[in-house]
C-alpha cells in the first residue's frame, strides 16, 4: 500500500519535473525530496526542505525555488488544502479533507494490515538480544532489552523484513564456572563444612535452591566425583536450570526466541579455530609475546586485539568473532545486536573482524541498551546479583505491575537513554499511567461502537464513511494523528527504535479523548453525522490496536 508521505513525495517530484520542463530548474539535476511532519501542526501535515538542500547545485535562492514548487503543487486543490513557502525555503503542506477522509477509509479497509509494507522483503536479519549470563534469574536490565528487542522485531516484520530472534547462551565463560563453584560451596556449607563462596561468586538464595536440585538429580554421579568434577557437573546443571528459568520468564513476558545458541557449541564444533584460520588466511592474524593477535587497527580500531592468550585460552573476542561469522554462514544478511552499556567499547573490534572476513560494515549494527534505575518513593532501589543489594528479578516486576505496564514503560525512552522506571506511577490504575491512558482510549472506543450498535447506528460501509463539508477541528486533528502512523513505523524501522510508537499512541489517545469530549458521536437524531464519526472512531480503534500489538501489549475492550 502507498501511504500519504510517499504520495506527497511523488507529487513534489512531479512538480520538480514540471519546473525542469518550464526551464525554471536545470534539467537532470539530482534531488531526492524528503518530507517530514512539522513539530507544530499549524505549519501543516508535511514539510519539505529540498529547495535548501539543492540551492548550491541549481544556483537559485531556496525561497524562490520553494515558492515556484508551492505554486505548482497548490494547483492540485483536490489533494492539497494549502501549500505555502516560508523562509528560508521550507514548503509547508496541508492535505485536503478529502485526502484525509480517503486515508481514514483505507485504515478501516486495511485493518490489522494498516501501516505494514513489504519494503523490507529482501532483508534477512538476525536480531540477538537479552543474552544474559545464565547464572541467575533475569533482572530488570534484561527485561528492558527483552521489551526493546521484541518490539523492534515486530516492527521490522511489519515492514516485510524476515527476522529471527536469537538468545546467545554464555555457557563457556568464567561466570558459568563461578556458578558451579558457588553451588558446590553452598552444598558444602549445608553439610557443615567450612567452604567459602569463591570471590566474585553468587550468594543469593536461588543458588542454594538450584544447588539442592542439582545434588538430588545428580546424586549417583556426584557420589563418585572429586571436587573438580562435582563443580563441573553443578555448573552444567545450574546453567541448564537457569536457561530454562529464563525461557519461562520470557514467555510470561510475551517474548519467544526462535533460537537459543550455546557458546559451548562454538568450542565443541571447532568454530573458533575455523574463524581464526579464516582471518589468518586473509592476512589479518599474527603472533606476538606467545599470543595470537588480530590486526584490528587495519580497520580503524584503536589497537590490535588478542585472540588467543599466552596461556593457550581463547579470548572472548575469538568466540564472538566465530559466533557472528556463524550467523552470516547461516544465510543472514544483516546482524543486529542489543548489548548492555558495559560492552560499548567492544563494538569497533568486532566490526573490524567482520570487515576482515569480507562483510560490509553496515551489515552489523549494535544498539546499546542503557541502564535502568528502578525508582520507588522518589529513591533508587539498589540491585545486585551478588552480595549486597536487593535482587529484583524480571518476574518480581511482572508480578508487581504486570506485563503491559512493564513493557510500555521500558519502551517509552530511546534505547540509548538511561531510564528511570517509576514504580509508583507504574502501579497506578488511572489515566496518569501512560499505558492505561492508551488502553483506556481503546476500551472507550469499543464501548462507543457497542453503544452505537445498541441504538441502531451501525458502522457505515467503507463506501459510505464520509464527513460533511465542514469537519470539526477535532475530527481533523484526530485523523491527522492516525494517518501519521505508517510514516512513524517507517522511522522506527530505519532507526531500530520502538519508542516513537509509544509517543504516537499517546498522541492518538490524546486526540481521541479531546475529539470525544467536543464531538458527540452517538446521536440518533443526526444519524449521518453519527455514522461518519463512528467511521473515524473505528479507524482510531484500528491504529491503536495495531500499535499496541507491535509493542506486545494488550488492547482491552473494557477496563
């Protein structure tokens, strides 16, 4: 489906072509006009600045070019209500009520498909997110990454992109070993022996629980095992138990992964050796100080990086290179990772390795999911997986404020921004709570439609829904918010950021509530006007429902 922004751009291109033919613009000059929605709606539905961008190229004052283009566009009075040029060279565009009315009809006609496209049909993308160490329950930082990753995947899929969600299990590193040692220590302590939890180990109650479960499940094997063997057995059991717990927590959160990839498989299948051999064959590996190095400075990194340490152990980078090489070998053309803030400095070296392996820099994207501060009564809550501090699990948060609130709050800010999660606001079951504000708009819409049906005012057919010649300001304001939805999804897709959708839904809800306050919808004394407004209400229902679905949030018919 061709949405309004694309139609406006096409008309601007046609106007440019006409000005070329008339000799006002030089023939053959290269310009790709773009439109955006002005921050101030009084300026119009769209704004275009192409006249300023190409001023040097065409040797004309931007305002003169903008005025000439506006004059051509304004002749199409069926499509444009007004087209004006303003300093220093903007073209501000207001669409005609007929166009807005037609788009409203398209919304109802398209239903759940409204806002979707097949623009990304050639893209095969692997989205890796959460990937928390399997050494404890998922915490609220992982909950934010899960909400963002799932919403990004939904939005990409709505634009035709083939997306696979993947969770990387860090089951071969030092932290997994520490979990096994911590479990062993807790069992030794339970037996009355003085055996401390290792430095950096895990001391929360869940460690005792999983240790006891491991001891019961592996009783016969542990009876014959020496300490090192027992620690290894506990490690494997503990990791599997934590991964299963992660799966259950994420499913309650509405997040289901297509694949869970084990780091251990990279070692077992010699994929790290294969990746390093590939880099060596391309001339990017060298030896120094008894270690194996990757020449990452040749790709813009600030220093070369160790792949294999002098003691013979692989560095974390080597496993990550092998893992991402494997992603491409599985046929994915784009890789998108969501990482925590402590991994920011790691991006350049991994991108360098993928470039060295022959992959374009733009085929690998990392978004840093910034820290979460959980706030209660105006104060931050201290959280920790080890030692002091309150362990706040994702499950705790879901039980406290619910899945819908949790997801919406985590999606209200850009991924790159720190987020203060206000528990006091999240617990409110009122319009002060932004997710309830949006959901209440949807529930009110459903109530209006039911009331209309009960009073004999059925929704008009798609051919019948039309406003009068003088639609109310609030009607126009609402429909303008609705028709912005497809362009907003395109922007979210381009940026790989879902927070714009939360803002758009709140704007739609605000416009709807204002419209409903001013404009009487169900009025049997004026059936034609009622049916026209019911069509607009139904279009608002479609947009809110579609947006909430992409965010993984329910659209309740009553509240």
